[in-house]
């Protein structure tokens, strides 16, 4: 009987400790939400490097791997992660600091690695009639090892 009580107490203590560790891992950072603005297909000052330029890889300018992907741990500020959360039925091109980061599917989401520090987010959906819906620019301070969620809506 004492053994059962001891095992039950040990199990309860380990569950409490484990739940605290899991809760710390799942803790989300800051978030923001923006609604779409309509525009025409003119030159966009919020985009510095387009999708076409980013997708052309240059072997001499390879991006180093972050620490959790086997890269070296830096001494200074570390990476920050941005989750683009799409609440629209459209394909949306996402940009971080003017550089193409990826495309998020309708009603989907994806996470991009951006450097820690002040970050400028921007997104756009292009349509067959030449019109464009845009979100941002959204400027925020992305903390080292931080996580930011950006919800984009109609």
C-alpha cells in the first residue's frame, strides 16, 4: 500500500513538472492582425527583393543554418520566427524586411526565419484582373529567439 502511494505521488510530481516544461515550450510570442487594402499593380515600395530573385539560389551566398538546424550558436542576438496566418481564400506572397519570404496557401499558415531586431512585414495577394490586396507594412521589434504571429484577413 505504501509503495502504491509513493508511486502515485512520484507520478503526480513528475506530471506537474513535465506540464510546466511543455507549457514553456508552447508559449507563443506577440501577435498582430491586419486587414487587406486594395491597390493596382504599380511598383510597390515595400518590396525590395521579389520572389523571382529569391528563388534563384546563389551557391556563393548560402544562408547559414540556425542553431536548431545544426548551425553554430551565435553570441549575439539570435533568430526570430514569424508565423504568417492567412484568414483569406487567396494565395498570399509574404515579405520580411522587403525580401520575399514565401507564399502562404488560402486559409493556411507558414513560419519564416527573420533576424532578431526591428522587422518590417508586408504581404500581398495578386489577382488576374491586375488588382492587388496588401497588408502592412507591419513594423515590430522581433526579440531574440522570439516568435511573432501575424494574422492577415480580408
